[in-house]
């Protein structure tokens, strides 16, 4: 079947943003297709007529944006559309963001319809993000938060009840590690079991994150933790002996019980980093954009320093909801990245680091 692209424009004044929804014809849709904002446009085709309303009328459900979503869904359901471009006014998105997925689901009769649940979630996330009400995929639990300004770290706990730990928690991360206060080892070495893997790189609005595929794991304290994703902060959130670092990579792992273990790889400006270059070459520039990686492109062993001794402590996520109970391992020896590599990241994220938090008497172990 030949695919076309239809553009549905919402006349409005002020800032406009483009929302791209990639959709396969109903017969070919497996329900796993991911939105691809970088997909090329095809020839225009007439927009399909929106179906009749499938829920009680409301201001949100009758908004022009929701009518745009209805038309997009109908066009996809007919099998005539591969990619839909919606031109959205952020103010309109504010009203319609909550209704859009319900309308789409109703028009499809639930999850069994032509557009996947992933696509409907993408519509909701993008509309809400444009309205300033939600964070794109990658965290945040539906409330907008930032690293500066009125929604900065000192206000995270006030944005949503689920974020209370950001202010009330006693084992928050990051921390300032001082070797004079750390308990000397011996600490068991981390067993790294990494191999060539694929995945995808996403700009989630707060950082560049790599969702990794393959069987990559670490073993520490007698438990295996599977590598889920890694992401970057500038400057490094951790400080060691009053020293800051240009960047840090957080390698996030999870065990079968759902417990998290994070390995932090500190970075100083110096020689170019070949591993980082593989990621940076495919760095998405737009929020919520995702770029696939070739199979076996990334081997995390290439990012690790030669000296893998570390500081170990119990902490939390460094982004909302700031959940505690996270095992942290900060590698002592930093690696390098080039000045141009750092500059590319800072053009997108000038500062995305949470300030250091109180240690509150926590035990920090220094592996010898």
C-alpha cells in the first residue's frame, strides 16, 4: 500500500510547534511502533473526516487540537497515512492534552485499534509538554520540573506529592564525597559484564539518554543488576574532595527485585572520547526525538576507566521523584571527553545537574 503524509494545520497566533506521529497502516501495525520525529515527510494527502465523538462533549474534547488528533487517527485507521504533522499552539495543547489520548482510544475502540498505545501516549506527552504541563518521555511522572527557575531543584517537592522525597528524604543524591570521611575498604570489585549492544538515543528534554539493548549487567554485593540505560549530566553532579568535573555518565542498572544500582563515570575535558563520539554522532537535537543505534555499536567497557576502584554509598535518584534506596558506585578515576564534545552537549543542556545534598551521617565506603 502506498503511504502518504497529511498535514493538519491549526490556525493560531504565537509560538507554533510541530508534532510528528509515525503510524503504519492498521494491517501492518504490531502495536510496538515508536514515534519518529526525524522521519522524512512524504507527499501530502487529504485529511480524513473526523469520526463522530465517542465520549461526552467537553471543552477539551471539542477543542481544535482534539479535532486535529481525531482527524489524524481516522486518517491512520483508514491506512492512507504513514506520517501525520500537527501544527499545535501550546496554549491549545494546555486544554486538550488530557483529552487527546482518551479521544484517540475511543475512536479506536481501545488498544485493539489501528494506532498503538505507544502512539497515543506520544500524542499526550507531546501535547502536554508543549503546554508546559508535562515532561517528555524519560521521567518526571507527569509534572514539569527543571534545573533552574521556578521549577528548579528547590521546588521539586512542591510540584507533586510524589516528589516529597526530594525535600524530606535523608539519603538523597548527589553528594560531595570526601575521602577523609570515607571508611576505607576493602570493597569488592564491581564485575562488569558488558558487550557490543544496540539500542536508541533519546533527547528526553532533560538530558541525552541511551536506552540499551542486549545482556549487559554488573555483579556487586552478590547480586546481578541489568543495565537499563545511561545518561549524562553537565556539570557532573558528584563532587570529590572539593573537585568538580565537566560531566558524568550515570549507568543505571536494575536487579530482579527492582532495586537500582548506578555506576557514575566522571569526565574531565581532555582528549576526545571515542565511545562518546559514537553516541554524539547520533544525538537527537529535538526534545522527544529518538534515534536508533546499529546492533553491537556500543560496548560500555570502552567508557570505563582502567582503574575501577570506587566510592560506594546508598542514595537516591537525582531527578524527581528522588526515590531513595539506590546503590551508588562512583568510580574514582575520571575519563576524558573533548572540548568540542562537551560544547555540543552544553548547547542543548547548558546546566542539568542537581546540587549536592546533605550526607546526613551516611556511610561512604572507599574501595582501596
